[in-house]
C-alpha cells in the first residue's frame, strides 16, 4: 500500500478572497520524481490543465519546467490575484500508484474551515471537480457534515454553485469542470459544449474550460 501524502502545505496569501480546492497531486510529486515540464508546486503536473488554462486567460507567459522561476511565477500570480490553494486531502493510501481519485483509501481530510476562519476575506471556494465519488466537492460535503453544515444550491447547472454559512459569513462554492484529461469525455457530452462545437469545429475541451474558468477567476 502506497502512502500518498500531499507534498505541499496550503498556499494562502493574506489578501486571499478565493481558494482553489482539489484533492492530491500525482503520487510522483510526493516522492520528488518529476517528469520533464512538471513544476514543483500545486497543480504543477505537465499532464494537468489548471496552469495552462490560467496562462491562457491571463496571458501569464508561464514557464513549464522544474525550476524555482516557474514556482515563483505561480506564487506571484496567486498573490496578485488574491487567490489561495488549499486542497482538501492531506493524505490517502493507494494499492495502485496512480492519480485516480477513486483509488484513494483511508483518506485524511484537511480542516478547511480552520483556514477559512484564519483568512476572513475568503468568500469563494473553487473546486477542481464536482460531487463524483472522491472529488473535492464530495469530500467537502462529507467534511461539512461533521460540523452539522451543508451546501445550499445556488445554481444547478454546470458549473454547479452552492453556498454555506460559516462564522457569520456566506461562502460560495463553484464546482468547476476538472482540469484533467480524464474529464474530457464528460465535457464532450455536455449540451453547451456540443452546441458550441456545432458552430465552431475548432472549439475543443480545453477551450471549454478556459471559457468556464474565466467567469470565476
């Protein structure tokens, strides 16, 4: 059984108003084994799409390499846009060493409300995935139950938007389409995607995410 521990502490600027919330990076990040193009930072996998999406939206000219400069570029962006990263999974165990959320067992969750309380300007959580089993929204719902809290539906269309009350604050959650290749099939089946694709044959699943993420970042 592989012990998959999150290699990065939450990165939350003092001025943060939004938190990106995912699960775990690929296991190779936990043991310091990187592919060419990986960045040693949250969502730094060369196979992931979060930073390419943000690079496109904000024209950041990011480097995709295992260097300190690439890390500093991302931290500068997050600070300048008042965005933090606080994934919900602290650790898990795996029989098969891969990045599948479904493969996680004996999961330990982070205390997200502690971080929200410590950063009073935070008003939005951006989940990098929805309520499917072992996704970030799924875990957050389970976590909230331990505090006798629950998400209230604000918008039931993708990306689904919810809210909850905590410590006298209303916190919004947005369940973005996951920035991974594994979600491409789901994107291809979405009515909105198919409609745009019919009118623009060059439109692809990456373009769809850029369009969606732009609204919330």
